[in-house]
C-alpha cells in the first residue's frame, strides 16, 4: 500500500493564496519547539477549510514569528519526520513553503489591525513535489 499525502486545502490569507503546504503549518508547529499557545493557534489556523477566520494582527505576527524562528534553516533535523508524514514530497520543498507562507503572513499582517483568512476546500489538492 502506498502512502498518500493528507488532504489539503488552499488557504487565502487577506485574499492572497498561500503556498500549498500552508495548510500544514500545524504540523510545523507540532514538530519544532514553539510555545504551546503558538502550536494551538496554528492548529486553529489550519482548520479553516470551508470557513472564514480572523485574528488580531498582533497575535498573527507573534505566532508566525515564533514559528518562523523555530523552523530549522535546513531540513536535516526534521527530514525524517517530514518524509514519514509526506512521503511523496521533498522535505526541503515543504520547509521552503512553510517559510514562504510565514513570511507572507507576517508581511500582510503588518498592514492591518485584523487579519482574515479562508480555507478554500473547493480547491483541495495534492501539492506539487
């Protein structure tokens, strides 16, 4: 039996489509060392398929900066975990999309007081490797 990538949805943050693996930022928060409230925040961030969500921009930036800072600079320390969870994708690609997503979120959050996002489940896709 071949492992399948989990279902994912497209997250549109302030109208901007985030990289595909943004729908798994909760996984990133679970495998690196971040405060528990940050891990919980990203779990709530990613369960937005089919619904709209919002949060104060200061909270968005704080959690996004904490996760970005905790991500390793290379995939070496988390590569095995990523290969197990996402067997069809390169760990460096996943890590790159997580970093890009967080940088976009931080930048967009700095431009407003309240941030909005939507999980577009009509576009559920498998990410490109």
